């Protein structure tokens, strides 16, 4: 299936990236607010990770069941659906008076993120002008990580310094979603002859045989990087409050944002190094960041935690963009949406499974012990995949 751009002058790749960022911001908006929900609803730290994992399971379900639907129906219908699910999620949080609506809101948010991940990434790449494919690759990954980082920063600031901390962040996001809907309406469709699928049954995700040699190491590196993101977007605010005795929600949001700032920085550097160098370098920075995070857990130091977030985020960004670029370049156009969704599926397994494990371990080892065990496991994964790509480098597709 080939792609096309609109004949008239219409919003292009940057506009699609903005829609992507707004959609992803909503998925991390509740992060600094979990402490308030715990106080209001009275649930445990393990339940925080379960609430978080509900989001990740929603993402995984959509990526597995409908990851390639935008290749058939078109990018715009899928983006509209994702925006609607994001709005429904925000409404659940606005009305939440107990755990069921909180879980439903996170599940809907996960559904939205799953749709955004494949369709919005493909739209940003396909709307790029000739010769600007590399910039579009950065725009897609930066919109993803930048949006995820802006969510906790926005909600932390609003919750700390504005009234109605459990309502105003979601009201603001609803306004942003309305703006994103208008922009999406004006985006050109990039799929030729989009149509309704013949069957609504789950089709799963499929990685074409020609892509598998590139896909495996790239996806495992993404798994390790997203595990770090999962730690910061679920457990880090609790660690900052309980262990470091820092109860300013804006500070908690900024700490979480730092890992995504590092990710965006790493993605910017990927274009300078190319895929062949960026992926193993990303694994190295990820390991260094995890060592710093472990050091902050042991010493109870906020500056070391921030340094670990920045360093580990940089490694995640390097590896993530390198892997995404390599996988996207290797995938045939008619299977690009599904292949990218498979890539994100593995990544979101990384953001969910290890985090639930950390939550369970906190009941036995405490917050510090669980965090140290987590760091050790993810370091082992990052070292393994880094060593593999040093021996068998990926094709160098990205040079700026």
C-alpha cells in the first residue's frame, strides 16, 4: 500500500507530531497525582503499580489486536478514535470517586496510547517532505517522549499551585484535545484507498520476515529503556515523597519530566551518530543511568536521582530512536503501521511487567530493595543487547 500527501497546502509532519504529543501527554498526566489518590481512596503502593499497569495492558491489547488497523482504514480515523478515547479517559478522572473509575480511566488512556503509537508515528513519517525523513523520525519520537514528559510537569504544576488539583489538569487536557481534533481534521490522509476492514476480529501484529533481524535487538533495547520510563512514571513520585521527604507535587512532576527530557536529548543525538553507533551507545548510557538511580535509592539523594533520570533517559532516547528508525526503514510501506505497532508492543511490555514486579517486591523488600532489584535486572538486559549489537551492528540508516 503506497502513501500520498494532500494536493492542497495542508498541515504536515509538524502538525501531526503536535497531535501525537498532546495525546501522549494525557497518558502521564496522573503520575504526580497518585499520592493524592492514595490519600483520598486509601490504596497501597502495589495498587499504584496495578493502576499504572492497567494503562500498559490497554496499550498492549490495542497494539496486539488492532496494531495494523491504520494501514487499512487510514491514519486519520484512527487518530480521531484515539483522541476520543483520551477525552473519555479525562472524564473518568474528573468523575473518579473510587478505584473503578480510576482503573477505567487508565485503561481508556492505554487504548488511546496504543492507537497513537502506531498511527501517529506512521503519519508523522509519511507526511515528511522529501529529504526530511530523518527530521521526521526525530519529530515522531520526540513527540512521543516529549508528550509523555509534559504530562507530569503540567499536572504537577497545576496540582501544586492552582485550585482543584484532581480536576484542573484534566480540564486543561480536554481543551488541548479539542485543539488536536481540529488539527487532525485538516491533516491529509497518507494511506491510498483507505477502507473499512472486512472483519473486526483481532488481527494481531506481524513483523515481516525481512525485518526480523533488525527488529529483535531494536525491540529488546526499547524494552529495557521503557522499563526505566515505567519506574519513573509509577514509583518515582512515591520515592521522592516518602524517602526524600519532598512533598512538592511540582518537584515530583519535574523529576519524572527529567527522564523524558533526557530521552528527547538522546533522540536528538541519534541523528548525529547514526543507528550503528547510537543503539549500543544508548545501552551504555542506560546502564550508567540505572547505576545512578540505584545509587540514589541507596543514598537517598535527590540530585543523584535527577542525574540518573537524565543519563538513563538519554540512553533510552538514543536506543529508542535508533531502533525505531531501523525498524521503520526495513518495513515495507504496506506493513509499516503494523510493524511499528509490534515495536511499541514490546516496548510497552517493558513499561508494564517490570513495574508490577517492583510493586510486588515493595511488600517484601521495601521501596529501596525493590528499586535496587529492578535496576540490576534491567542493567543485565541492557548489557546483553548492547553487546549483541556491537558484534552485529544494525544497518546505518540515519545520518541527520
